[in-house]
């Protein structure tokens, strides 16, 4: 029995040890398996191996230093005190060594965590970096030195210096017992050794400080320079002072050691005081020079450094490649110009992505558990026609299932995916003001064939699901029944063998382990949120906040995510966020909406930071981009905003103008609802000057500081070989070109338009002012803004009821863009002929029609006065009757302006408007 018990105990100990080890390493194991299913096991092992190696280095460094430090302290105690004066824990060799060893192991583990957690990326970059081929103008070192070499050296120095300072405080505390630092030679030698190490490390850090002066505009603890990078004060005072401080640290170290050996502990304090005094004097000298030498003659003193700041910042953000040209902003719009730019006109974005999300969610979800998380904008060639479109994926949100249906089986096995997408033309609207769908309904029907409509991976916060289980997966509702589906890919985690137990532990789900619905053929789909997915695979990249769905040529759907390589140490470059002062969109990531297959495509193979990552992770990136993926590349808005914000200042290449910020630009504002908001960059389809055809362009306008006229617009091309080409068109400074806010103000000041908008607002509806689009057409500028009307009813839909088109001093509001443009052309070019095929809607309204419109407006105005009078007197029934009469007059006037519409459309619109009024 004793023998059996002995063997049983040993086996039990081994099993318990293995179980503990498995639990501790569970995340590593499951991550390794998951990374294998997505095809990036090698990348995971590269990071894990580097962390493991640095962890060992950190453990050895911290553990050895701890063991040496506490062993030295014990030795000093034994020499200074009698054994009777010390506790057994110190005098016993066995107990003291065991205690010191445990302490060393504990601090070693802490050090291992710190070193591997912080140092793995600087370490890998240091070993694999690519040169930039650009040198700083002061030290003539390649930019790669500042980005890859300097951070790793600083990391290593800071780690060791922090450890030395920690042990210095420990030693001071332990040697303060009976003032041992005064009487014990061993204690003094120990303290001196630690101080010497600290002194050498401080000296090394001071030697590196001049390099850091190229990375900041901080000249001392209290002041900043106008220069981002090396400044006059840095060059004349701070950098020489750094070398003086390095020498003071080394000389002070020698002085301390000599004083220790002489037993003169008081003289040890003197070099420390002198070192602090030198530092204070250096800061004082820096403040004096900045205040009394630089500030009175700032431009003349800082000019050479400002020039480098200007040049290097433009290089860091690719602003030096900007094509700059003049735009006349002429008044040349006519019918012939419109005909020449018909594709531009046909792709003017009348719908707005902000209110249209509500429309999609009400009209195209069909069930409460479906949801459009976002509306994206893209372009497609459909039947040979270049079309700009809105589209959104119909995703699944199981939290919206009825409470009785929120069972484990439903949430993990049955409801596993969303279904299809909806797509609409940005320009077309129905007579009721709703988007004209190009793809709609379940299953998806329309102008694009969707061969795999299931959405297993998307933007929702998806939970883990199991596919190919004993439960058929819900696909989509069809009449009174539900269609089912089986997952046909093999990109999930196989739940066979030990995998099932491991991932049941990882998910904390006992049901996953015991359920008879989970079989050996089942797969687990984990990390289905696409942003979490890409960050789990490549955490060293930064990602755009707005992924977008697109359809490949074979009808499958995928998500596109823009990935950035960013850094903080580009010399002389101004930071755009925190300390980050370098950014490139060198990678595009696609995630298949069905399989979850994730691909990292190389967009800029010559970019050095991406080249460094490719050296580290050679199997992560894919160079060849399929054409049906490349055709949906969009220049990312987040990057464009960074560049346009910096270009507000860094377009000024004249140094004195740049210093004085004389020509500073701003992003204009526009109306949204009733608020003034800063304009976001937007995609337009347009034909650039000297281009042969329309293309997809991301653009933003600029206005001068504290002015509302438009001074320039900035754009970037998105199509084909021209992808990423940036351009800026400046308007004449001696002429006024209307800016967006000026157009908004003129809309508010137009008596007819503002009266009609106010009537809608007062009549129980809400007026939504959509995006004001600035549309460059050849050598002139056109403006367009949709007007949405939304009933106060919670379930009502925003509808495009009017479109405002502005040009020069003319502003027109009509039910459709085409009608508004035709009226505008009839005003500015009354002798021109209407284009063929326009019919009645393209004809110029005669005097009778204009007079009739004026009479209608007068009747509406009189009735509205009566409405306000009845409301103020509390006669709400009479006020309601008057409002119905106003609504009827407006509808009749609108129908008369659209004689080409079938009678049924007019009736439907009338019924729809009436329902809104009743709501």
C-alpha cells in the first residue's frame, strides 16, 4: 500500500503540474492553433520567440542583479555585526540563500514580463531595419537610425538604469541600519559600485540627448520652440550642455568611488550636488537664450532650422509630391460643359450617408436581428457604366433576438451569420425621396450577382460560433419559413481531439465540451469582428476606423481595411497625434465575409518601415493584388485628414510666410440639421483637368483663417495607376470664390427657400440639411446639397424632398437635382438649347409658371400666418385644418413641376406625405 501510495502520489503530482502548466500556457496554445487556421503561424511564432528570448534575458538580468545585491547585503551584515545580533534567517547559510534565491526568482519574473512586453518590437526592428535613404541635415544620419537604432538603445539603457536606481534605493534602505553606510567598508563599496553604474548609464543617456533634440520642439522644461526639431537654443546651448552633463556624470562617478575607498562618505555628496547644479545651470542658460536672444530675433535665428522643419515634415507626410495648380473659379458653366461632364453630373451624391443609414435599417433589414452597422461608399462598373454607390452589409445581431430565443444553441449554433447587402446609386432617388436600390431584398437581387451572401465576419461585436454542428444554421427568412445553410469552408478551428477541450476552457463554456450537437466535423469561428481579427494577427500595424464592404468579380463579398505603418522618431517632423510624426498607408487588408480569410496586401513595396516589417514577417504580406480587389482601393479618409490638416500650414513654402503663418488655411464648416459642423472629406466622381475620363476622387475644400471664402481644394486620385496622386488647386486670391459656409448662409438668406424650410420645420417635420458638395467641373465650381424631410414620428424615414444647386450668385431649390440644374442653366444661359431627351422637365419655365409659383408662395405665407394665429389662441383643430391646406398646396405645386411623372407616383407621394403629416 505504501508503494502504491507513493506511485499514486507521484502520478498525481505530475498530472497536477501538467494541468497548472496547461492553464498557464492555455492562451499561447489556443492562439497558436488559431493563427494556424488563419495561415499566420510563422508570424505568431516570430513574435512569441522574440518575447521568449527577451523574457529569458530580462529574467537573467533581474534575477542575477537581485541575487548579487542581496548576497552582498548579507555579506556586509555578517561582517558588520556579530552572529548573536542577527536573526537566524540572515546567519543561516541555507535559509538566507533560499530566501535570496526566491526573491531573485520573483523579481526575475517581473523583469522578464517588463522586458519581453515592451522590448520585442524595438528588438525585432533593430535587427531587421531597412534604411530610408534620407539623412538628417545636422548629424547626417539616416532616418532609420532615429526610428530603429535609437529607440532600442534607449530601451536597453532605460531598463538597466531603472534597475540600478531601484537597487540603489534598496541598498540605501538596508544600509541605513545603524548607519552602516558610514562605518562598513563593504556597504560603502556596494553603494559606490551601484552609483558608478548609474553614473555611466546617465552619461550614456546624455550623449544620446542631442539626437533627441531633432525629434521635439521642447527646448527646456518650461518653453517650446517654433521649430519642430533642432532649434537655435538646442544647437547653441542644450546639445553642448548634454555633453558637459555626460562628462560631469563620469567625473562624478570617479569622485564617488575614490571617496568611498578613502572612507570619506561626506565628499560623496559633492559630485552629486555639482551634477544637479550643472543641470540647473544648463536649463537656466537655455531659458535666458530663448527669452533674450531668440525671442527678439526669432525669425533670423530660427530660419535655418525652420527650413529643415518645413522640408522634413513635407517629406514625412508625402506633401512634397503634391501637384499644385491654379483654378480660375470662372463663371463658364453652360449646357455644353454639362454635356461634356455628364458622368460627373450623373454621379453627384444627392443621398447622404448619414440619414441613409436609417433608411437602410428600416427598409432593408426585414427582421429585428438584422442590422446595417454602417453605410459605405464605393464605385463599380455596371454594364459598362462607371457608377458611384452606397452599400452596406446586412449583419446579424443576436442581442436583438427575442428573449425566449436567446438560448445557447441559438446564439452559438443556429444564428451564425448575417445575409447579403443593399446597394443604391448615390444620385438616383424614387419619387418618394428614397434611395433607388441597385441590390436589395433577401436573397439579394439586383444589378450585381452575390454568389456567397452569408456574412460570418463583419463589424458587429460577434461572439464565437460553432458551424457544421448537429443544428442547421439559420440563413434567411422566406415567407412563413426560414431557410437553412451549412458552412462550406474549412477556415474554422476543428473541434476534434484535444481542440474541443482546449477551446472549451478558453471560451469558459462547459456546454461546448459536453454538447452532443458538437461533433468531430464541427468548426469554431473565433474573433469574427474584423477589426479584432486583424489586430490579433498583426498588432504592430494601425488600422483605419472605417472598414468597407465590396463585391469581387466572382460575386463573393469581402471587407477592405486600410492599415498604416506609423512611427514617432522622424527628425524635424511635426507630430499629428501624440508623438507620432510619420504615417503611410502601405498595406490594404481584406477579410472575406464568408470564410474570414485575411490577406495583407502590399501597396507601397518601397516604403522602408513596411520593408522592415516584411524582413521580420516574410510570410505575412502578399505582393500580388488581384484586379477585382485593386479596383476597390480607396484612399483612406483618416490619412487624408492627417495630410490635409498639416497641409493647412505646410503648403507655405516661403519661409517668412511659413513662420508668420500668414497664409494659414482651415477646413470649412457646413450645416447639418441646424448645427455648423466641420466638413469631412468626401468622395466624388469627377473629371480632373487634362484627364480623359471621370474618376473617383477624395477631396476637401479650404478657406483662409477666419474667412469663409474658398481659397483652394485638395484631392487625391483613387483609380488605376493614378492611385494616391495628390493635387491642390488654388483659387485667385484677388477674387471671391464662395466657400461652403457662405453658400449655407446664402441659402438661409434666400427668402423663398428659407420660408419653405421653415414651413416644413413648423409642420411637425424635421429638416435635415445633407452634405454640401463642392463640385469642381473643368474651370468652374458647382455646389449641391440635398434637403431631407423627416416626420417627428419615431418610425418615419428621412426622404430627399428638395435639392439645392448653387452657382456663382444663383441658388435654386427643386425636387430633383436634374430639375434644379436645368432651372439653373435656364437662368445663366437662357438662350441655350435644352439637351436632347430632357422633355418638359428640361424646358425653361415661362413667365406664367413663375407667376403661378409666386402666387402659391403668397397663399402659403398667408395661410401660415393664420396657422400661427390659431395656434397662439389655442384653436388646435382649426390650426390642423390650415396645416393640411398648406400641405395640399405644396403637393399640388410639386406635382405641377413634375408633369412627366406618372399619375400613380404623384398619388403615392401624396399619400406618403399625408401619412408623415398625420404622424
